[in-house]
């Protein structure tokens, strides 16, 4: 079985949502990731959620605020899944709550050396 990273790109700021909506969104994520875990396809016991702020290091030692606030989507987190093929990993990505809010899921094979 191979490993694939599902990278979640979000539109908008989760922290700006009202608390009641945050709770619903978090529940959707828990249920969706739980369904992958129930199939024995989740590597590890949970996903990695990234904070909205950070820094970006560019060539020549230039450091800027990040992540790239001028673009529409930002990387919000990732999980690693186990699947036999890329197509199976894409199938696991269906139903991801990021897509309900205009986001996307990037599915990438992990190169194990």
C-alpha cells in the first residue's frame, strides 16, 4: 500500500467564523477524517492543522509575512492516507469539508526512500 498526502486549501479565515459555525465545521472535519480512519486508510491518528499566520523565506534571505495573503486560497492542513493507487486516494478525498466552502484538496503521492 502506498501513502498519499491530502493537502487542504481553504478560502477565507476559519478564525473569523462565529463560534457556532466553527463547531459545525470542526464536527464535519472530525466525521470525515473519522470515516477514513474507520476504513483503516488514515496514517497516524489525526491530521495536521496549520495556523493562518507564518513567515515565508525567499532567496537571498528575504523574509515576508505569509502565507501569501494576496492569493485566494491558503494551505490549511493535511493528512496522510494509505491507498493502493492515486485514484483510490482521490476517492478518499471526496467529501472533504474544505470543498463545501470553496476550497480544494490536492492529492500527492509521498515518495518514500
